[in-house]
C-alpha cells in the first residue's frame, strides 16, 4: 500500500500564505481530483505533495516518511510530477522526450536497455503518439505536447502520479482518454492526484474530489457528495446544476454571481 499525506501544512510564497493548516491522505487505488477557482492553491498543493514546495509548517509524508528525507533519485522512482503547461525547448524526437522519464532509474552513463525501449514504446502507444515518435518535440501542437509529457510521466511506472491540469490543450477525445487513463491507473493500484478544471470529467472519473477555497479544504469526499450547487456557488461564484450521478454526471453552469 502506497500513501502520501499532508499533515497540517502551510505554504508561503512571496510573503503570501497560499495554503493554511491543510491535511489530507491519499492511498493506492485513489484518483483524487483537486478542484477550485484560480488562486485557490491547487498548484501549490500539488507541488508540496510532490516534494517541490517545502511547507513553512507541517509535514508531507510519503509512506510514513518525511518527503524531505528522500533523495532526488529515490523520490523520482516513487512519484512522477507533471506541472501545468509543460514546455520543451529542445528539438529532440518525441521518443527521446518520453525516455527522459526513465532518467532516475537508469545507471550512470548507460543507454536504454531493450526493456527500457519497450517501456517507451508502450507509453507512446498508450498516449497515441507512435506516429510522432521521430518528430521534433518543439513542432508538436499544444495538445500533442501535453500527451507526450504525460507519456514521459507514465513511462517509469511510478507508484504516485501528480499532475497539474493534464487536460489543458486537449481536444474532447484526448481529454476523455486522459481522464479514463488516470482512472485506470488508479484501478491498478496507483495513487493519482490531479488538479482539474473540467468538473464534469472530474465527477465522472475521479474516485474522490478535494475542493480548495482560499488555501483551505472546503470539501473532501466522493464526487456526488462534494459537487453540489451550494459548493459551486461558494467557491466558484457561479450558479450551476449537477445532473446525474458518478459515471454520468454533468455540470451545467447557469450564470456568474
């Protein structure tokens, strides 16, 4: 069983408190979608859980061990982190970009083994990128690059996948594919934590929603319990209705407040 936990963490950036006294635990088999308005603290929470933003107070635990006690390579073997709006500045082939996700597991000064090459090919296939494997990553569209970066995060088969807005730039087909893939990974025992703006896809695929508001957890539970018109009114300042249940939910935005 893999578990990651925040224990009463507060995170300060630029003299401003972004997260306040926040606690949560996520375990194997969960697909946790973090939702909230812009500025609610979603990206900062994911950075803290990934070990990239050190809390001013409180601790983040990975398998009951302080995440700051892990070495960089050890941590990279256990969890993959995909930031919002990832970029690639070098015209390397897509296949090599995806292979970079194996860097923490490779021996020094060693190339890819046959098994590593097979893992890269599998990640390319899973993200529908085989036709782009030799293409320069800098020539990809925004959606194609998002898929390539997701493949890079998946290729090392981490126990924990933390992704910030993985649907950004994706058309409806690939947005559906991506959220279904994240749910399937959770079904295989991974811990999946993703910041999502598409509340309908979050409701249909996530096993759990955490709603952030002004750096605190406003709600935490199953999609059908968390997504209510009152919550959407309170944290997004919109009137909305929610039709259907998990597996067929649809969020209809009616009017801003």
